[in-house]
């Protein structure tokens, strides 16, 4: 394993949890008849994770107690994507330097 590979693996190990997608708070009506929140139009807060799977857009409800962890996972996922872009550019640059 090259030093660059080991450095990448060390970086990735610190980026747990990981996720890709987006998190959104939405307002949904409930099933209770005469609910004051729904009657007033406020409805009830809920969290949705939106992501791509097999080329299709999917959404899943997220329990409120998992929102903070999922936010961290999404931030880590974006950080990993940025790092992958950087590594691709570095790989190309290193290849060009070795050819000279």
C-alpha cells in the first residue's frame, strides 16, 4: 500500500458515519380527527431523507432522534466527495509529472 493510499484510508476512518442525500423538514397532517395543529394548518413536523437509488429518487422518514446523526453523516459524505475530487486531480498531476 502506498503512503497516499494509507493517508486516504486514515482520513476516511475519521469520517464515520457517512451518507449521501439531503435532509428536509416537512409538515404533514396526522390521522386524528379534529387535531388542533392540523385544523389550524400548522400540521406536524417530520424529517425526510432524500437520496438516489438505482437511478430513482427515494425518500424515507427519519426519526427525530436520528436527525443529528444523519446531519453529521451527510456533512461527512460531502467532505468525502470533495476529497475524492481532489485526489482525482492529484492523481492526474502526479501521472503527468512521472511521464516527464
